[in-house]
DNA sequence: TTAATATAGTTAGATTGCTTAACTATTAAC
DNA sequence: GTTAATAGTTAAGCAATCTAACTATATTAA
């Protein structure tokens, strides 16, 4: 006989699974992969803050993936002419990247449709519930990340 | 200048990203992949309901992946001795699968630790908030799945 | 100053989790 | 009986990572 908690736990697992297979990142008309879009936005965000570029290690750290992962994604974006690689004047090892004009256009367009998609989601579930969702998911993330640390030790 | 909704939208995107990269399926001591664990549990659930086995198409439908995906996972589980393939007496095409004794043991052990992990999560965020989370995520899933249908047409 | 250590990024290879295409055997519909 | 649909399988391909190994550069220690 399941306890109340066990029922909730099962429901959580199930909805987590469903979410895990969700395409909340919409497909790009320009044929970019999801990972590429995310990195593009990451670069855009940083350069909007006034930085001349963003380094592989910074993207890697922000997105919590390894730098070879970022390098491969950047290679794709570079091939598609959406980013350029610069030289860092303080550190010859570093390779800051920034958007090309083409990249900026792509980011702008996808930002708009992205934002539209999410503001509509907020309208769908309500503003207060959306804020609540952010809060709850943040705590879920915190729980599992702390659990992961414990497991490692 | 960002509107309130845009701020919430950004926060949602960010926490969705973090959540999507979360390992809420814990690693199996027996070296099983996450996908294998999920399929094992799917089989277990159905056979607990009294069915003699579950077909590829049923798993495929429940988990919302294609049948070649399921076949490949089943191949792995079969190799590891965790499932057996049966003959369907009504339809010679169908291949119902069920757990071996070994598979039952694996499912039992992982079910326990799985459930423990999630009941602790529920204790962490609270029972009412956990129920709220199920509800909210379910609506998020519904929103994006409906949005996907629209896009296809 | 030189040597040892650490760091930034890259390439290559491997794994996982899917998908689609093509196929065979079987079943259902006409 | 013939045609169309279905169940499952195999093979190949793609996306999204990771680790290992490497080179060049910067930092630290001797």
C-alpha cells in the first residue's frame, strides 16, 4: 500500500520524465541545434553586458559543460559564420569569441520567438504560478546537486 | 527595459536549463544506463498489474519513444539477463517481454533507492509544494506539447 | 633564471539516447 | 486470393555530451 508521499513521488518521477523529453527549446528556422542556440545566447548576453568577448572557459562554466563540448559547438557556429574568434591581449592561450553581424541577427530573431513562447507559457499557467515554479524547480535543482556531492564523497 | 513577464520568462528558461541537465535518475550500482532502468521499471509496473508481459509497442507508447529505441534497450537488458522474450499466443508478430528473477531483484533494489531519493525531495520542499510542482510541470508539459502540434500543421 | 606545475583550449574517440529508413513476417481488410 | 497495415528488428545517422591526450602559454617554486 502506497503512502501519500509515495504517490507524490511517483507522480514527480513521471512528470520529470515527461519534462525531460520536452522540446522547450524550439527548433530554429535556420537549422541550428539547440546547443548552438544556447551558446549563441550565452555569448550575446555577455557581450550585451559590454564585454569584448567571452572565453571558452566562461561559457563552459556558465553552462556547466566541459570546454571540449563548448569548443565543438563553437566550431559549428564558426563554420556557419555566426561567431568570430579573437585574440586575448592579456593571455595568449585564451580565445574570446563574439557574434558576427550574422550571428546577432540570428540571436535577435530567436530571442524574440523564444521570449514569446515563454511569455505565452506564463499567461497559460499564470504569473504567480510561474514564479512559484521557478522557485520550486530551483529547490529541486539544489536538492539533487547537493545529493550528487554527497554521493561523490 | 524588461517587463515583469520577461523577467519571469528569463528565470524560467534558466531554471529549465538547469533542470534539464539534472541527473534525477540516480546511477545504478549495477552499471545500468538510465534508459535501461526506465524500461525495466516500465516492464515491472505492467507485470505487477498482472499482465504476463508487455509488448515493445506498449513500452514505446508509454514512454513516447519509437519501437527501435525500445528494441535496442531491450537487447541490452536481454544480454544482461534481466528480461526474457516470450511468444504471444494471439499474434505471432508480437514479442512480450518480462523480467527474469535477476531483473526483478534489480528493479526492487533500484525502486527502493529511487523512492527514497524522491521522498526525501518531498520532505525537502514540502508535501504541498511537491504536489503543486507536479501540477505546474504537468501544465508546462501540456503547453509545449500543444504548441508542438500547432507548429507541425 | 630555469624547471616544475598549472591552465586554456583543441582534437579525437567514445558513450548515450534517441531518430529514420529499410526490411521481414504476420495479420487484417477487401 | 490480393493488397494494405502492423509488430518488431537491424542498421545507420544525429545530437549532446564526456574523457584522454595533447600543445602552447602562464604561473609558481627552486
